[in-house]
C-alpha cells in the first residue's frame, strides 16, 4: 500500500525497507527510505527533522484516502502495525 504525501514523498509498505506492514517514508526521486526516527530533510531549503514529524507536517496538505490515513497513523505511532 502507498500513500502519496506530496510530489516528492510517499509512505509505502511495498518498499523493500518496509517490514511487517510497517510503512516507510520514501523520497520519490531517489527511492531512499526512512523510518519514523530517522533524520530527514524534506526540501533543500529546510533543516533536518525526525521523519515522523515531517510526515505529520506533510499530511496537513495531503489528500489522503482512508488507507493512507492508516499508513500515516502507523508511521507516526498512533496505531499498531498489526
């Protein structure tokens, strides 16, 4: 399952870095994957932040489906991965 957060970022459970249904944040240009505690810089003009915090900001403007909401909740830790 995937949830597109922006043209540059998505959450995915089909990326090889995803394990046991836990989504990872994926840069859609480089395909680099990040876990919730990893440091990520969404855009070159911004500083680094925890990936979970970055996802919380991205969803403020993303148009998510119900499944996408579930991926976000799993990633930021508000829903069990099982």
